[in-house]
């Protein structure tokens, strides 16, 4: 199985991160209410995280298809995954501590002081803030999804041990099974998949397992399926169901898009989105970008408060400040933290991938 980078999925990462980012700045600026159908899609941007969850399960199962459940391999896997997500996470917490201490020294307390307690700091440092213990939106609040991903990483070796042994006839029902499970979570949460409580693992695991099962399903029909057409059907489904407000079906559209793009790559066809280096770079930057916007939001809103400005009234200025600051912060994290940490992880925690010099990235 080809494990080189799937550039279509790298571009998807950029799109998912951008969707979440636009959703969050719209919460302040409120520009989506003037954009009709497009505005409905923007207000469903929290579902970009769900795209990451499905994608994460599929990529891990694809890259580690031969992984066996034994302690040595599992410890190596956990070490590499932690080395890839934790340095950026730790760097954002350190920067927040510096900003908060400086702000308090200058008499500028954060708007939501309850987000920055010592207990929630410990949970963030342990990467368990998304596991339902307390305020999962504390400190650098986008990292709640990294915490849930970490729970998935811990469970992956055991889950994959059994899933990789399933007969092919079981895989399609397994994929189909997880969608109604997610629908039940959607229905009973009372707020769709945009959960405002600590039960986000209930949102994460059906999508993560859906992605893992899909990795097994990709080679079955990759050569016969019209995967390019299916990819655009997936995009259309995302837009349609976001407009209708049906979260589970939006995630189903995201799954179809990811599945189709993976089949396109598995069959050896040209990427659906082409070799667009700018978008591919944004996809590689997406983790640092996603982890940056919470801190950028804290700083920009503090500045607006200091000058008695309101994001809803100075929407263009707010959006421009968020874009510039988030990109700048993301580039610093990517270049000086994420890339060196990933290279160190590849060097010390896992053998090199013997194909084309590029690993399929998560």
C-alpha cells in the first residue's frame, strides 16, 4: 500500500482548519448573517474538527496497517504521536502563561478568568482536558480536540489489533454502523455535534472508528469507483446538509470526500485537487494554525476591549487582525517547534518510511 503523502488529504486539512477558523471569527464579527447560503455553511464550521477526526482514524490505520498489538510497538507508536502533537500544545500553553502574567502585571485581566485555573492547567498539561473532567475549553481551548485525539491514539493499538483481522465482508457494515451511532449522539446531545459539555469523546470515537474502518475499505473498490465524482458529491453533501443544519449528514459528506480522495490516491490516479503547492503548504501548516487562533483571539479581543471597540462594529479590522496574527503565530510554531519535533520523532522513535522520502502526514 502506498504510504506517501496524499496531497488531496493534505489540502483537506487546510480546508478543515480554515472552516473552523472562519466559524470562530464569525462568532465575534457576525458577517455570516449577510451571506445567505454561504453563511449557513460558515456557521457549521465547528464540524471541520469532525473532518479531522475521521481523517485521523483513516490515516493512522493506513500508515500503521501492519501494526501488531505488543508493548514495544505500542510504546513506539505512542511516543511518536505524543512527540508530534505535544510540543506545539506545550508551546501554546507557555505563551499563554507569559501573556497572562504580563497582562495581570499591567492590570489587564482576561475576559474569562475561569478558563485559566491551576486545575485546568494540570489537565491541559496531561492532555486529558477533553475527557469530561471539567472545563474542556480552558487555556488554549482549541486543544480540546488534541486531547480527544490523544485518547484515540492510546486506544488505537488495541482497536486496530481486532479491526485489522476482520474479514472484508464485515468492513462495510462496520462503516455503516458508526454513522447512526454518531446520529444518536447528535440527536441526544441537545446541541447537535457542537457539544458545549465535556462529553466530546462521544463525538470523537464514532468518527475515529469510522475513519479506521474506512482505511480497510479503500482498497476494495479504488480501481473501479469514480472517486473524483464521489469527492465532489461529498463536497456538495457537506454544503447542502450544513445549510439544512443536519450535523451527522454533514459528517457523512466529509467522510465521503475523504474516502473518495483516499481511493483516488490508492488507484494511482492524479490528485483531484492537483499539485497546488500553496494549498499543500497550508495543509502542512494546519495543525500549528489550528492551535494558534485561540491565543490570537485572546490578544485581539483584549486589544479591542482596551480601545473600547466591538468586533461586530469593526468587523473587517477584527477579521484582518485575526488572520494576520494567527498566520504569524502559526508560522513561528510550525518552523521552530512543530517541524523540529517531528524530525526528532522520526529520527529517534520510528524507522524511516522507505518511500519517496515523504510520509503521509496526520
